[in-house]
């Protein structure tokens, strides 16, 4: 036997010859006689196929079908189904022209290309040109197989022929568009288009199409976001452009413009609009490929920008949330659960539209509306805003002052506390709670029986439920459940909360609350709220068609000194309504049954509200201010629950009201005595402390705080400066 030549002893060359011979054989069999084809067909039908159902990530869609947020598949890959509107036809033309010009003609293996490759291989003793078709590439992608092994090549050729018989050209192209590699954990042309260009692949420029055609051949070595590999990406893209020009897909001008187009410099983040809403829906619909929502994409983007702007320049731990809905249908049009999705200091993974928070004064309108409906009061009914005790509780107004005799209208406009507690006492907490639940609000009291403090924010309510409740006020007293997905089936019969007249009266009063500076008054009926300790700033309101609510604060519940609903939340609420543009609607006129009258024209029982157990009104003329002998004692600084970063051996403290002199105690030990001055300096030490002050009348106030040693690595704050976490 003739000894083998050195070329024959080369394993790589022997593998190349085997591949060439096998490929030639497949090509010849594919074009063989009818008898051979029958046997060949039976052989192909017996081909074991890998799973053809390629999983793609869940997509959450806006009401117009655009992508709000996509999720990775189980193995961590970004792989998405092609868009419903299809792939840019020119991209498909350029792909076929570059990868497989006879894709529409062959049966999975291009016999002409095989014969050409085999002839060149036999002549040169090595593989000179490839014969891999799109069908064979799809087979390799399905198998996750190698590209150079000759046995794998033959198996992929058989699988390609079988795929052609089983799912045809359309099915093969659909698989390729899902599986083509684009580097890292990105597969498929849609994910690649979003990653490189931030757009759907329905309409691509010639330069964009050419890059997406070229990348799968060498997705890592041609990455345009890596400077050392950008030139390789440009050369490969331009070769695709040249092929498209030669095939008549592009004219000379379009080809020149495509070559001059800069490559993308960086990968883009995948869309994440309404990110927390999308996550909640994905968990509620496990395995769903696409989830439709009622979200308006334009309003959603605008709301996200407004929320981000409202927290810009604030402490890095301040967050915000917003909801905008159509109160006629209950459809949520925009929902922002956090100011910065994924941001750890802002707790960017907590959905603050669903978190239970103190509603502050935002429940007051419901108390008055129930009072209107029960015949207890009218907007022009007189009521006393004077110091009062309810059991062991003595509520005060936000500014610690009292107005004397006022109308219900003024009591709600000025958000006075004592009048609303008087009405709540007459109605009963159980009645109020039942009505709030009918309005779609879940009000939590930590398992305790509801008390009168609920109406001043002494309970937990989510922003979502507050917006639902105000939607009932906007809908003439009928509760319309909010929803973020299209309605399936028939809507349930809505529950009536209050009469249409009572709802209009509340809207009329709320529309008279002064608008934030520079905003048009009267177009929105709204209410603000600030929870105890300045932990939550809220504003909720509606016009003739839409209802919205916003929240600002710290997700961890830490006080934010100086945060007021009217100063922080109300401007954001009005900005949110501004995004509606011409879609905004004016508030409706009063229903025919509404009693519109001044106080003297009211029936005698409605002219003045009588406290529980009273038989005659308190002697006071309407509007006369009443000031108690001394303002109530209150610790102004530091607020309860504050964290103070120490800058020295002492901390400043300040109080307001009360009767001097004042005695200060720190952790039960005397710390200072102020004869007249409401300001003092107390010794400070790191750790938890309890501060208390007692005035000459025996009134005591307390505040808990944490003092923290200053960090050496940062600039030392001013003495007593509160650190915003």
C-alpha cells in the first residue's frame, strides 16, 4: 500500500475531505432520481428533530401594542418574538442576498453551492468556500452545535432538509430571526435592534440592516461598542452593503449614505416603562408571551419624566409615585411606582403605588360627602373650629391655630382638623370605613378597631386605592374599579358610594382650593395630604374625565422635614394633568337635585352643625377667629424619628408654643433649662436617644432620634444637620 502523504496525515485536512465528500454526497442525493428520492425522503422523515418551540421573553405591551417592558427567558437570554408588524422587508432581502442567495429555490441544502465547494476543496485540498444555507444555519442554532466539525455539518444538513419538509421556508426564517446570535446574552434580530438602535426592527435604515446581517457571523469579534473591534464591524457591514448594491437592493446613493453612517457606540438598555407594573403583571400571568395593558405610552413616558424631575436635586433616598386613570372606564393610562427603577438608595424595586401609607388629609372629602348624604351638613353649614377633646384625643390644626366658626366649605378648603373629626364622630368610624371600602379603598388599621384618627391619616391606604376613591367622587359617587389590563367580559355592576349631588358638592369645594403658584385655578378638583412627621406628601384630584394621584417621600418611612403635600405633591399633580393637553375635560355642572343655597336659606337643621350630645349651638359669630391662650407646645427640631449627624459635642433643639420656662431632658436626665428662649444646646452622643421638654404648665412633648458620628471621608455637615438617607 502506498504510504500516506504528509497532507493525508494532517487530521484537519482529513476532516476537511470528509466534509467535502459528505457534502457532495448530500448534494448529489438531493438531486438524484425519483427512486432514490423516495428512500431519501423516508430517511429525512425519520430525522429526530430538536424542540422547535423557541421560548421568548414575556412582553408587556402598551394599549397601542408598543413595548413597555421585556423580560429575559429562563436561561438569562434576551430573546424576543418578532414584532407583530413584522421585520423590515429590506433587512430580509439583504440577509438572503448575503447568506443564501438561492434560499427560495433549494430544499435546505444548496446542491450548486455544495458541488462548487466540493470541487474547490478537492482542487485545493482544503475548504475554500462554504455551502451553509440559512436552513443549515438554523439547524445548527437549534442544536447549539459546533461550526467546524464535519460530522455536525452533515447532521445539520440532514436536519435542514428535514426542517424544509416539516415547517417550510417561512418557519425556518422565523426560527432564524429568533435564534441568530448577536453577542453576549442577546439572540434574535428584534432584541439586537432594540439593543443597538433602541427601536423595533419594523423600519430599519440600510446601515442598520447591514450591521444586523453582518453581526451573527462573528457576534463577539465585530462588536461595535468595543473600540478595538469597531473597525471589524464596519468592514463587515460595508461588505453587506456592497452585496446589497450588487443585488439591486440599494442604489448607489443609498449605499454611499449607508457606508457613511456611524456605527452605534454603545449597547442600549431594553425598554423598562411602567417597570414595576410590568413585573406585577408578569407574576400574575406566568408563562404569558404577551400581556396587553391599558397604558398610554405617551402619557407613561411623560409621567416618568415628571416624577424623575420632581425628585431631581432631592436626597438620594426620596422617591415618588404617580397614577393617571380614566375615571369613566377605570383604565389606568400611566403608572409610575418609583422615581428611579432599580436605584437602591431610592428603593427603586418597591412599588409605591401599592404600598400602604398614611393618607394624611386626603380622606376628609369622603367624610364630608357622607355627611352631605346623611343630611347632617351642607357646604354652607356652620361648624366650630375650636379646641375639642374626643375621648383622650385632642386634635389640632396643622398650624396649631383655630378659626372659630366656619362653613363646611371653608373647613374642607383649609383642611381644618377639628371640624372633620366632629362630623366623623357623628357618622361613626364603622360607617366611614364601610363607605371607603365600597369606593374601592383598602384601609388598614393594623388589626385595631377603626377610630376617629382614621380621618386624619391614622391608617394605611395605597395611592392606587386613593385614586380609585377619588375616581368615585369624579363619577358622581359611583365606584369604578381601576384596571391596567383590557376588560375581559362584562364589567361588574358598579357600587354607589354617595349620591350624585353629594359628589358634585365635594368636587365644587375641591375645585376652589387655590392652585399651586402659576397654575390655572378651578380646572381640577384636588386635595393634598401630609402625614404625621412629614413622612408622606400626597395630592389627588380629578377633572371631568381623568383622575390622578401622586406621592412623594421616603419608601422606608423616615420623616422628610419640610415636606408638604401642597408644596411638593400638588405641583406634580397639576403637571400630570397638563400632559393630557386637549384631552382634559372640565368639571361637570351640578345635578338637578343639588341644593345650592346660602346659609340663611338652608333648612334650620342644616344651618349649624351640632356636636354629638349638644342641643344648642356655641355662641360665636360666623368667621370670628378664636385663638387659645397659648399655642400648643411642640418640638420643632429635631422631628420625631430623625437621624442627626453630629458635628460637635452638642446638638441644637428648638420648640414652639407652651409656657416658659422649659425643662429639657435627654434619656431621662436633665440636660438644660430655658428661661424664655425656645432654643437650647444639648449634649450629643452617638446612638438612640429620647428627648423630652416640659413647660411651666406641665405639658410634656417627646421625640426619639438617632445621633450618628460624622464620617471622616466626607465633608462634615453643619451642627445638627439632618442626614437624608
